[in-house]
C-alpha cells in the first residue's frame, strides 16, 4: 500500500473517522467520498483515452507490465545481461594482450612484458612482475 499503510491501518483510521464524524454527518461524508472517487475514475479514464489517442496504434503493442518499475530487480537485470552476451574466447598463453601495465613509471603493454618474461624462460603468470590473467574478470 501507499506510505506504509496496510489494510488494518486503513480500517482503524476509518473507524476512528466514523466515530469522530458521528452518525448524523457520516452519510453526507460518505456521499462526498463517493463523488470524489467517481471524479477520480473519470479523470483516469480520460487520461488513458488521451494517451491512447496520442500514441495511436502503438498503445496496444506496449507491454505495460514490463515497464512497471517494481519489476526492476537488479539481480535479474545483471543475470539477463550476462546470459545475453556471447561467451568470450579464452586467451591462449602466447596471445598478445592489449592491456597496458605500468612498470617503473612507463607504460608497457602486457605483450611486451610477456615477451620479456618468455625471454627469461619464465611464464608471465608465474613471474612476480607479470600481471596474472583472470578469464572471469571484466
């Protein structure tokens, strides 16, 4: 419900209001409430008709439930985004990497680092100076 109001709270407010208004004025207030609800329904019906006229034929094609902000679950959005993308190919150990690694204040590409590590006979993932590659990292 709105503003944390539950059915029980609304019922309690209604009973207290009925006691405060009293039996003499209660029918008049109930009639006013009914008129206000009727005007609200007419306003909403007119707004819906106006939106339908403005959108034209596209109004019936819109999936309104999908656009409901209460449907936005971040976990579901991330899961769908991850499942929609094509799986990445794993990088072979000898393939060049375009990532830049800062070594000694100078930008050096990972392939140059790997080349220098392979010259020394060590694997780039085993060497303490090389950057390990995590295939699951983004």
